[in-house]
């Protein structure tokens, strides 16, 4: 299964080029597994890593290599789980102090994640020509991309800030082209 971020990277490059604002990289937050050999198979342990998504790289194979290097480097960062370690103490802060801390954190432009299965109440709907889950607020990012797997089917849902992505139709075309590029690459390597 190709990670959602890889498909987004090609699409976002296309979107920026069409708008006449090509970029080499965009800040992208994604989860990385911290599970080790001693962790239970049914458990999950992860932390967020922010990388410079190489949207300016036109070759999807090289894009994968660049992202892989960044993820490996991020995963080995000694402070990778600092937020998890501080969370227990952070809940003791007064709301105003906690809001001040959060307001000082610069969020990434894009956040990508995956959900192993839908929860009860997250009923499939329709959106962008396919299934979608009920809308939730964006977590202080311009775009949220989530891969959702359910009953052997994967769906990718996108939520984005319309002020950041004013050309919605063009964005959707570029997202489709980004997916097509990766699917074609998979066909050539199979």
C-alpha cells in the first residue's frame, strides 16, 4: 500500500505549478511507528514527524527515497517522543497557559495519517466521487489527508482550507494525477 503522503506530494507539486508558484518542498507531518520487537503485536506506538515533503521532485521513485531518508532520520531523533512524555504534565496546565503554548507552535502545511478502520458513527458518505467520512475540523493545517481502510477497501479522504486552496477543481485534478502516477509506477514494478 502506497502511503498517502507520497500521492499528495506529486499532487501538490502540480497544484502549485498550475498556480504559477512552484515550490521544492512543503512541511508535512506524518505518523511513524515506534514499535520495537518487544512491543505487543496488538499494540501501537507512534509519534509524529515533520518532514520537508519533496513536492518539487518530479520522479516518484526519487521522491520516495528522499522521504524515506527523512523518516528514518526523524524516527531516530532522540527527542521524537517528547510530546508524549510531556503530555501527562501538560494536562495539569491551566487552559490559558496550554493555549499559549499551542499558539506558539507553527503547524505544518499538510498532515497525513491513516486509520485502520472506521469507528461506529463514522458512516460512509459521498464526496469527490467516492466514499468519505463525516467532516471534522482541520487540525490547524491547510490540508489533512487520511487513508482509511475498512473491509479490505482503502479510501483516501482530503479536507483542506479553501483559503489555502482556492482552486478546488484544479486541486482535485492534481490529486487524481498524483494517484494515477503512483498506480502506474506500481504496475510497472509488478
